[in-house]
C-alpha cells in the first residue's frame, strides 16, 4: 500500500469547463488573396480557424509580450491588430499607401510600417493605437528590421537598391547604404552586429556591418530570393527563394551558402521558432506552409492555409510562463507538456476507485518562461463526497493550497518541481459519481500567466487493480 507521504503534491477542486488548449507557440500566416490570417498550432502542426482582416494582408509582426499580432493590409492601406488570446481582430489603423511590412521595437511600444506606394515609414503608437508622422525613406520601401537594442530600424528600398537606417529616438532617416538589386527581406543577427539584406533582383544576400554602416560581399543564394530569418543562436540565416522553390541556409560565421532545401511553390515568408528547432515557410504558389527541421535540414509535411500566404510570425517565449503537467499514479506518462489554459482541457487525467478508496495524482510545475520565477498554487479543498489532500515531500500542505499561499521554489527556465495530490471517494458515494480537481500554477512575477491541469476521480464499484488504490485515511 502506498504511503501518503511518498511523494509531493497539490490539487485544486473547482469545476471544469470547455476551452481550446493553447500551445507553446502559434504561427500566424497572412493570406493575401483570401484577406485572412491563419493561426497554426505549432505543437499539433494544424491550422486553426482563419481570422478576417483587411484587404491584401502581407506583413505581420507580434508584440514581445505575445499578446497582439499586427497585420499589414496592402490593399486597404491599414494595419489590423489581432488579440492572440482569442484570435479576434480589432479596429484597423490607417497608414500610408500600399503598406508591405512591419517591425515592432523590443520594448513593444512602437510598430513601424513600410509604405511601398508612398515611399515612407509610418510609426504606430501601440498603446494608443494611433499612427504618427511618416518618415521618408527610399523608393518603394519593402522590408524592415529593428536592432535588438531598439535604437535603429533598417528599411529595404526595392526600387532604389539601398537600405535606409532610421534613428528611432529622433524619428529621422540616415544615409542610405547601397546593396544589391531590388532588396526585399531583411533580418538582423541577435548580437545586433550585422543586417542581412535579401536582393530579389540579383539573387544574393548582402551583409551590412551595422557599426560601420557599410555593405559587405554579397552571398549567392537561389533564384528571386524574398524572405529571411536568423536562428536564435545567430549561427544560420535561412533565405526563401521564390523562383527556385527552395530555402538556402547561410552559415553566418563563414559567410557561405549551404545546400538548398526544397519546399512548396513560390516560397516567400519565413519565421523560426523561439527554440530554434523549426523554420516555417509560406508557399504563395501552393497555399501552404512548410516546416523545416533545422537540425536535420529537411522539410516536413506542409500545412494547408489560405490563398496566397505571404507573411508569417510566431509568438515569442514569454518571460513568465508556468507549465503544469499531470499524471495519474506513478506509472503513467505526464500530460500537458507545452499546453497552457485555464480549464485543464487537453491536460486532465482520470482515475477510478471504489467508494472508500482513492488514488494519487502527480503534478509537475515547470518554468517555461525565459527568466527565473516562482509559482503560486491556489484551489479549493475537499467536498462533501470527496477528500483531497496535498503533499510536499512528507509535509501536508493542504491549508497552504486552499488559502493560496503555497509557492514553489524559485525555478530557472526549464526547471521543474514535482508534487502529489491524493483524492479519496468517501464511503457511501455512488458508482458513477466523479470529482474534477484543477491545479492552477500562476507566475508570481506576472500573474497574467498561469496554467491549469485537471485530476478527476470517478467512483466505480467494479474498479479493479486494488493495489493502485488507497483506502481513505
């Protein structure tokens, strides 16, 4: 028979409710012809319900806190904000003529939109939701990227074959830097030292030394390159080649191109997951998105989206994020890894026991944020028909959980703390009666981020395997 003090645990007794599970990251894809945005659940590899936006959406960027995606509508000359918590579109913000791309400052305060038709860049005050005075740049500005320190935005000018730096604090454009023919996409290394510019007309990529403000030797890639993304470790850039239907990896340290990876038809946009494991490529000609396994250097099964997908952005890793996982008993695998919600949907474990018996549920709280954090646990206790106790090692912490004062240790990113809860059906409870208990773990640094897993005990008079059941104490 198992001892109540053999493991650590807690559980919260509140009623369950339906909700869609949110995974670690979501990719948002703009569909230019269908005037929608498709969310892709990265963990599941499936497309969700499309979100209506403006006319001809193309560029897209997500705020550093992951709460809002901003979609550039080329045809309706505005930008649509999307609430990523419920995937609903907000009121569009007017910008310049034929806008194409967008980038957001690291502090999340300002978005900058390139206006291809009016040869300028519009700043948007994110808190106010209003556009500011446009900043003149070169001819037909297309791509834009902002340095990690938030001081400078770099804009590719498609028809003047150069890149314009913008001093963000001053709101003024600097001296343009010449690059290749018809520059489109641009990305900056995580260390902020180099910008890589994709030259659609000359089939190469130009590195720019940011400190010196000078262009280096161009690196040849595929035909009609379009978009670019750099891995979080800064080692490799990936370039989409719209004319050769592939993606070219560039070794940044060596400054050389590797073997191209075949994807779908007419690839344009590209984004890389925060963990650096997968690149997602929008294929405008085949209406899908191809994931690339970065370690293997191979493309995997494409995910269908809307018509003529172009831009893509992926929600970032949150500084503060708890990830609660659960298993029933000691032998089963944990459920709920990288699933975050407030209802336990997709991360609930069900066990059965006879009246007068119960079972244990092990809960693991993991820090999925990017900084050190501790997590508070709160929930109700026993009910008329069920008894619930919570244990941390040999210590009964039930009162702490019930009153919301239980806290985990301070956990580094990726670290976890495991606990155990015991649920017992009181004697005389009828077969078929159940109790669902939800465990909530909330970031102490930012209570807006929490996760819930569920433990459900169902009374079954025919429940077998009594060695795994515990008599009510």
